[in-house]
C-alpha cells in the first residue's frame, strides 16, 4: 500500500498487509501449522524490507489463538498476537540470518478495517 493506515489507534506508513482468512467452523481453525505458516509469511515480508505489517483475521481466530498462546488478562487478544508475531520475526531473523530488525505488527479483525 502507498498510504497511511490507522490500525488499533496507531498510524502506520505504507504497511505490508497479510490476510489470514480462516473459517472458525472448519477443522483447520485450530491447526498450529496455520499459525506457523503465517509467521513464515510475515518473516518473508520483514526480510523484503517491510518494518510495519498489518495482519487481518477473523476476531474469533484472534481470541482463540491468543488464548492458546497463554495471553494474559492485562493484554487484549490483539496485543498478545501482535507481540508474539513481532518477537518471532525479530528473534528468527537475528538467530537464523544474523539480521537485526525492529518490526511492528498490528493484528486487527476484518470488522475493524
């Protein structure tokens, strides 16, 4: 995108956008490989030079994943996923590729876009 986008109260400049459209009623909804596939795509965006990434998902998926990942009561589901994804990108790039990169990930629902 070539525009500013406001997600979760933050203004992002020209972010990469990834959509993970999983049907909450399907058998794939709870599969960990969906989560791992998303992390791999986001790392690819980061390696390509993106430092701001927006991830849009179904709100039910956001809530279930945050709960599965042990989200705390003081953080929203979106914050839990955003923090986990940022940490994964930065840690993996540093450990596997020797790249130090600060990445911002904002998770949002389709309904809030």
